[in-house]
C-alpha cells in the first residue's frame, strides 16, 4: 500500500477534548464586533466556556449594541458615534477599551481588514470570521502586522476544529483508507437574490466563493495538500458575483478534487475522500459532520457519530483561548500560512471567474 500523505498526525490535527468547556488558564475578556446572525451563534457558544468573559460588544446602532449586550450579559456596549457623540465607529471604541483582551470580528468580509488592523494596532488578539480578508494582499498585511506585534491572529474556519473533521483526519492519517486519490465535496443553499443583501453585494465581498468555498476546499486541502493546478468555472449575477462555482484541483500525484459551492439550490452537502483501500463520506453538512461513513474494501462499512456542546464553535473558541493563554501567536490547527495560501488560491479563482471587488484596487497596503 502506498504511504498516505499523513504519517502520524497531520500538523493541524488536534486531539478531541471532551472537556472543551473547562477552563484552561486565566480568563480572557472578549470583545465582539457586529451583532448579526453569526455573531449571535458564536457568542452563545463563547458563553459556554468557563474562562471566557463577555466584556464588550459593538454595533453601528445603539439599539443593536444594547440589545446584544443585554441578551448575552456583556459588561459594555459601543456604537457608532458613542454615548458622548465622539463620532468614532463603535469598533474603534471597542478595540481601544483596555478591558478587552481579544476581539472576535463578525462583520461582512470587506470590513475585516480595517477592523482587524485597528484591533492589532491597539494591542488586541484577533479571531476574524472567514474569509479573513477580501484579497491575499490584505491577508498578508495583517499577518505581517500580527507577527511584528507578537499578537494572536486566526481566521475563524471553525470546521477545522469540529470532532467529525478531526476524526476523519485521524482515520486518514492511520492509513486505513490507503492513499487518497480523489476528493469530492459540495456546500450551498438557495439564497433569495437580493442585491442589497451582504451575500450578494460586491462591496461586501458577496458570492459563493468567499462565503462558502472554504468548506469544500477544506477536505481537499487537508487530505491532498496545496494543488498544482486550479480550474474555476461558475455563474455570475448581474452585479458580478458568483452564484455558483466549481473548483477542480489537480495534483502532481495525479490525484483530483472537485469542489462545488452554490447559492441557488439544495444539495447533498457531502464530502467524500476516496483512497486506494476505502473511502470516508460525511453524514450531515460538510462543514459540521455529525457522523462519518467509513468503507474499507467492498463489503465493510461502519458509521461513527459525534455529539458536542452548543453549535460546534466551542472547539475553535477553546483553541483561541488555549493559544493566547500559552502565549502563542497562531494556531497550528489553523496556521496563518494556510490562510494566506488559500486566499491566494481564491484570488486566482476569482480572476478565472471574472469576479472583482472594490478592495482589489486599494493602495494602502
């Protein structure tokens, strides 16, 4: 049998910890920027960690900031203009708050760079929703800044940390399914076409690629590595963002991956990793599988299932907490070099698709 790509554990494999809610050190005081759906979901899981303090939240409007603070019990809320009418955006006030240790950014993609830069310059650690930025140039600038200041920075690709994905890596690294030869994965949902919605707006980095494609790509990147070739095809809306895309990845070994993302349809939302001795197929959504179907040979099959607290974000949040408490500036499970390489891949895919954003032309990096 050919030796699998992983000998022992891959560098971004992290042991499943059933005590993921337990404190691991000095409590961290969190600031949350934005009050939308993902901020609600992640903050609910953050509140489950024993050593997380919900310190401050910011929003553009006073009512949203106050309501979010009341819902989760934040000590402080900030909003654009501030209570004294200073005119400063709410996020600027939050990152300047000396009682905040780490900032979680949950705004639309196009705002990530400016907010993360402000947080790092203010001496705060940062967890920022994916995509970390709109362009690889923006990502590179943030990474350089974080490393210069020796501050923690991580892109919030929570799917890397969930038990189903971690267990899949463990099985693959054991050699049970042999050498991986192809990967197929899809993710999406039918989103009503609304030119004013974040997910469709060019100014916000809209489209399927930056919002969804990281999850199907995750399975190919983890099992086959960085591809030698990338072919991107898709369909664009009238405003020029992709409603569907397909990424076909080629590898020097001859292995292949096909990754499909869409905002127009219902789909199976399944990842399959096929090897010379068997395959793994996800059960449940590809970005948070609740089970794995493992088949070796033609007649052997088993299903492994997973349970965990909250919505599944606690593992990512625990890793951020652990790293900061240990004085680490990045996570080996979600390394900054991976974030940059994937942003470079997305830049190239966008060029093939014909998708451009206002951030592409910025000159202040």
